């Protein structure tokens, strides 16, 4: 039971996606149990081939799916949603990346956000498709580029955003029943943006929980906890390949020529600012493959380290 004496709603399940981060995933699962009030049978652990929990007994108490290949976030969440919504009584699924607690996400929050959703439903007469913990909005006239959306304080609890990282997101059964799924052909990079834009194209709203957005924005300047726990972007130049490559597909699906033009300009700038030769090679390779329309996992550009050894200090 959560520290506030509250259980997660009985119609809500959780999906935890992890890849090579057993300590972070274990911490998250324990938070879902002890703080959010989920029961073990309502938590679906999706292991993207490598990893799991560092507590075998805890892992054995959950519903576990391990992929046979490193399939990426979209494929992992697609499988997790299928497992969670296979139960007819599941109305919402709380999708969580394994490192989400490093963002400063407030806990507990699930039961409280569900109450906010229900209150808004009564007010506007419709249910949102997804409620994210932190989101982004498009910059007008900037071809698909986005900025983090930080709500003003004392504004409505749930507010519209355009796109978001997976983070910690509540997804409605209505979205799943409409046929919208994470597209597993992306592997990594903008696959989350594609999902949320597809949710909206299907007629559903994507909203952000203002309390979580403010809490994580306040936490953002202090990167010491996350830096000590797992590699950051500078430590993972492989990410740059997918950022350079996959935005072309995002532009094809959801934008226009200006999206690709702005992406080329920003990619050139990222190449100039890249910290080393590996990052520059990743960007150049991604740019070429993006123009060619390549999708999926590239064996050269994948994660090698998911989290630092215990006791390592940031920096």
C-alpha cells in the first residue's frame, strides 16, 4: 500500500520497460508497489532482451515478458500494452521507462492523476487518450521543432501538449481499442513522438499532468543523481544516429517539407557541436540512412552500458 494509504485504481495496470538497467528497474517496481499501491499481478515487466530486476524473487512475482531481440522502446511498450489490456477490466495502463524516477517525478501520483482525469471528464464530457508526465509543444513556424512545455503555476492540472517522451504515461483503453499502437519499426528515436501524434490523429487528446511537469522541470538543473546512475546523452553517441535518421520519417508521417529543412539545419549544428568523432560518425551515418528511408535497429548503433556500476560517482 502506498505511503498515503492509497492503492492504484483497480482498473489501472502498470507496464515497466527495461533494457540493461536492473537496479533502476528494481527501484521503479518497488516504487510502484510501495508508493503507488499497485499489486504485483497488475505490473507487467517487459525486458528488452537484456536485463531484468536485480531481485529474482520480486521479478518472479510479476507478469514478465522478455523479448528475444533488442527490439526497442516502441516494440517493448507495444507488447506491454497488449499484455495489460488483455485483461478486460483494465481501463488505463501506466507505461514507465525504467529510469523515470531519475527525472524527479513526484510519487505517489497515479491515483491522484486518475482523479484529475475523471474530474475533467465530467467537465468536458470526453476522456483523453493519454496523460504524460512531461511534454513538449511545437514551435510555430519552426518546422516540427519543439520546446519543453512548463505550465504556469496555479493553472489547470491537465493541459494540452503536442508530443512527449514515454516517461511515465497513462494510456486509455479507448486508444488501444481504436487500433493505435506504438510502431515497432522505429526501434529508437522519435518513436514516442510518432505514437502521441498518431493518438491525436485518431481523435484523442494528449494532455500533460501539470504537477509532474513542474516537479520535473524544477529537478532538471540537478543532473547529479541521473549522472551517477546511468549514462547520459554525451556518454551514448549511438543515440545521435537515430535522432539524425528518424526525424525524416516523422516529417513524412506528420509534417511537411519545412520539417525536413529545419532538421537538416539542426543536424548540421549538432554535427558542429558533437563532442567526438564517434558522435559525428553517428550523425553523418544517420543523416544518410534517413534520406534513404532506413528504419529499424542498426547493429552498429546500440546501447552497450545501461547503468553505471554501483557506487560510481557522476562525472
